[in-house]
C-alpha cells in the first residue's frame, strides 16, 4: 500500500512538473518504511555563477503551546529570525550549535531585535525552561531550498538553467547530508525529479509528563 | 505481658469534617490569591489516577498479620511556578490525594495540602544539572479516625540528564506524620500514638528513555526512622515498641505499634507516553524493613498502575 502511494506521488510529481513553464526540481523524500517524510530540507546549489544577493529577510519561528512552530525552518544565510512567544508564559530560547550560538533569556511576546543567521549550517533550538522543546533552523548557502510537506514532496521553483548539486537533510537522518548529494543538469523548462529514501534515527526528547510523585520539569 | 484494649472517646466526626472544610477554604483562598497576583509565572496542573496494590498494608511481621489490598488512588496538584532570575523557579502548589480500598476501608482517606519548592538549573540546556528544594504538608482524613493527621516532607533533589537517554537524580528527604489524636495508653508508660512516625531518606533514581515514548526507571531509597505495624496482641513485639494503640482496621483485636527500623525500597518502573500531556505508568517496588532490635525483617511488594495527565 505504501509502495502504491509512493508511485502515485511520483506520478503526480511528474505530471505537475511537465506542465510547468519554469525550470524546477521536484523532490520526493521517503523514510525507510516507504512512507513520505515531512520536514526534510532539500537544497540545490548551483555549480556555476553566483546566487542573487539577499536583502533584509526576517523569518519567524513561533513558540506555541510549549513547542517551536515550525519544527524545522529552512532559511537562507544572511536572514534574520524573530522568535515570538505566543504562549502566556515565558520561554528562554537558546542554541549551542556552532553555526550560531545565541540566547534569548526569559521573555514573553516578541523580542525587540531579530537574530541574524549569517553562517550556513544546522541550528538546534531549545528552551531552557521546557527541555522537550526542540526546533531546527537549516541555514542554506543558496536561495534554492525548500521543506517537504506531509506528502514528502517539495518543489524548488524558478531555478535558472544549469548544473546543480542537490542534497537533503532531515533532523533524524542517519549518516551525513553530504552523502545525499546528487548532480542535476537543469535545462530551461525541463523539470527534474529527484528522490531519496532516508533511514531515520529514533528521536529522544525529555518527556513532558512527569513520573508519578515527581514534579517533572517544574 | 498482658495487653488490654481500652476504648476511648474519639474526636467527633463533625469536628474532623470542619477541620477539613477549613483547610479546603484556606487552600482555595491561596489559589485565588495566586491567580489574582501580578505574577507572570506558569500554571501547572497534574492529575494521576489508578490502582495500587500492597501485599503488606499492615506492615506485619508474622504471616497472619500481613494484610493485602488494592486501592483506587488519585493525586491532584495545581500550582503556580514563577521564574526568579534566569535560572530559578519558585513553585507553590496545592495538593489533593485520595485512597479508596476494596477491602480495608478503614484506610480510605482524603488529603489536602500544599507544596513549596525552589528549582535551580545550573546552566543552559537539558543536560545542565538542577536542584530542587521542596517542603510540603498534607492533612489526611482517614476512615479510621485515629490515623487522621498531618504528613510533612522536606528535602532536596539533585539531578542531571547524562545524555539524551539517561537521567540520574539523587535525593534526601525528611518525612514525618503527626496524628491529630493520641489514644489513652494501652499499657502504662506507653504513648498511645503509634501513627506518629518520622524518618530520614536517602535515595537515587535513574531513568532510561528506551524509545521515544517509553521510560524505564530504577530507584533505591534508604530510610532510617520509625514505622508503624499492626499485629494481634503480642507481648514480645510490644516490648520493642515505644508506642501502641488499638487498631481495628484489619480486624478486631488488632494493635498498632511503632518501632525504629531501617527501611530500604527498590523500585522499577515503566512509563509510556500516550500524548504530549498523558502517560501511563507501571511501578513495582520491593520494600523491606530491618528493625533496630532483634525482631525479624518486614517486607512488602507494591504494584501500581496509574494514568497521568499533565498540563
């Protein structure tokens, strides 16, 4: 059944891609169980030329019901990110990731200044009050990226013709992102379809519910 | 030594009920005061319900004195947790507890109380060690009125997440139970309040995240202090105790007595997360007490299955 769904998704991808006017890459990501994989980031890096410069871009990662929303947010290097707290309690957002070490001490509402992310890489977000809160920023060195939806698919539109190195990243993927690199020659009005199957590691988060007789995180 | 049972006039049911009502009103007043305060803290609510089995409720030494039963148990906690500075949180919560036994209904009880705690985290991130200093008091109203009283606990817990799957915590705690009423002496020179107990606890617990939703735990507690047991009249046992009183909960003619003992408890648990806020927990514990006298060892097997909702 999962295999049938996989082929139907691939067929839909090809049909929609063939009708497009601009060049694009349609990516399909599946887990090892053949189920579509959401929250995977697909990045296309042109082998030649320079990507257009980035203006001031402010992205948003919310905190809603003691979770980061969205769970995975791809952004381009040089973007700013606001971290609005939409809960009626305080959060304490931080990251230890080498690509950006920062801390937003206890706050409610929206911090006055967004945070600049100018170095490509993966940034793992946490809240120092609610340890189970985990989110990811994927900072891409290229403007050509996207995140898979629930159907495991993402379309990278409006790509100039040329040769690209395309890769995929997921928070729970086994192995390195570099191992997924595939080369795609993209011609004007000729869409390409790429597909990956990723093995996933289990996710271990601090649990939200306390053990009996324990106050938990509070 | 001859033991004679003495009938005594207990505190009236009406008076006990009015104590509980006053306590309930005080708790509600605290809750309303907290709710209307300018604090910007986080409200928390935990509810746990399920069943608990104890194969030696009476803490009996002889086989004939060992009484087993299962209780439906409920624990509720609602509180406000106010961050202080960047790394500490002060929590004030109201507690409610209830036990309803299938057979030994004299142990049925409801409890109301409060807890204060200060939690400090030494650094950023889930692996930063933390310390919780807490004190709580709860008044229990038992079906068997002479067990009514205040239960107190105060202690500290130090914990750290060793890695993403292992958590380790150690604790020390002082506990005391002070019964509201003292029965007349059963034996001349012996105080009639065997339910007044106290003890120091030291323990450790480790938790292992077996899957993304399953936690296994292993705990050990060592306690030194006093414990209460119930027996049929036994002159030898009473020679080692300093307090005793009639206790009909497990049958007529029973006597509750207090002795000094070192108690150890080892527990294994499994907690399965059902959703963001709910979990089902299974716990097995083996508890054994070694009296600080020539009496033999007391032991018990404890099993509980509970469901927890946490907001």
